[in-house]
């Protein structure tokens, strides 16, 4: 009778089974967390941008290892396109302001990139009060000031280059991004390698579990 038969074959490791189960649960929870952050950011717009900047930095850093030149060109294209539409879309405006404040930069490669915007360009036909200026997010910050002076960038590009440094950050955001990447190279590389090793570890555990199951089946 089947009920009296004992199997002496290899049994599936309970530890591995439960470890893989917990492993998958962790990644599922991480996926839910990322989804929650995305929905929160979508509903609150840029009020939570500081909360997700770490994930954006991590993603940008990892991609930059493989597609450095492509990322540089895309960042330049992205910033310049948003400069053109700076006053047309409040979300893009907030994004550009955050980027310039966070990296202490102005424009893609310098303050003169703001000539691409119809309100800030230095042409004689420009009637805007912001002519030959830059947004307040380009201005150097005074720790003693509690209130942001949104007019600090007015007419600043009409001044000599040496004098502009007193009022605004003259470095472009693309070079500043490259500098950030170099400064954080070890951290980004460590995180990338850690994620890769974690995935490899999960694959090895899964393969081990498959081998145990096949061994049990073969003993029947």
C-alpha cells in the first residue's frame, strides 16, 4: 500500500523555500512602495520632489555608467527645452528651479542659455522686464535672507562676466551633474553592484530550490 511506503530521497529545504518566499515579498513591497511614491508625487506634484530625488539620482547615476555621453546630450536637450517653456508650464518651471537650486547651476552649460527663453533673452526687441536676466533659482543664496528675492536675477547678464559671479551661479547644470556623479562614483557603483549581487543571489536560491524539487521527484 502507498500509505506504508517511506521515501528516503532528498527533501526540499524548508529554509530555502521560506527564504525565497520572503525574498519575493520584500521585492513586492518595494514595488508597492515605488508605486505609492509615484502616485503621491502625481497627486501632490512637486511638493514631494525632495522625497523622491534620491531615487532619481540613483537611477541617473546607474544609467550614466553605461550611457554617459547619451545622458549628457539628453540632459542638455531636456534643460534647454524646459528653458524655452519656462513660463508656459508651472511644473516644468518648478523642475528647472529645483534643479538649478539643488546643483547650484544656471542653464545647461551657463547662464547665457537663458537667451533661449523669450522673456529672458537679451535681444533689443525684447520688451520683458526680465530681459537679460535669469530666474531667481540661479542666484547665489544668502543664508541671512529668510525671504527669497524673486527679482535677484534681473539684468544680471547685462553685467560683465566677472561681476555676474557675485550674483548668480555661473556654472551649467550639465557640468554640475557630471561633478556630482564623480563625487558620488563610489556610492553609486556600490549600490549598483549590491543590487546585481542580490539578484544573482536570488537566482541561485531559486535554482537550488528547483534542484531539490527535482531530487524529491526522482526519489518517488
